[in-house]
């Protein structure tokens, strides 16, 4: 556990301000996109994760790029699932 904590401390100690913002965007986008008003903020999460991924690409921080890409993919799949559920719920005239 202390190794994990130490690696985060090292990351934030050595990272540029842009990389810190990107990491916060990617982490916050997951929670905002997934749990924000049952998926209504998923598109906001995708945008935030995309921005974090772009910053990671510019700074050549591949850990941020991978985390951001996984988050974008996860949130896009989540939005697709929510859309399918809405289609199913609205297709039956009850």
C-alpha cells in the first residue's frame, strides 16, 4: 500500500501542471460520467477524459494516454448501453 501511495506522490511531485490537470480530469471524468445523474453527464465525462488524453499525448505521458483512452472507451460504451435501454423502454406502448 505504501508503494502505491509513494508512486502517486512521485507522479505529482515530478509532473508538470498540465499533467496534473490531465490526471485530475481523467479521474474526475470517470466518476462524473458514470455516477452523475444516471449517465446524463457521460458526454461531459467523455470530453474531460478526451482532454486529459490529448494533454497526455502532447506531454508524452503514456500512462495518462492509456488511462484516458480506457476511460473514453468505457464511457462511450456506457452511453451506448443507456441509449439501448432507453430505446427498449420506449418501444413498448404501455
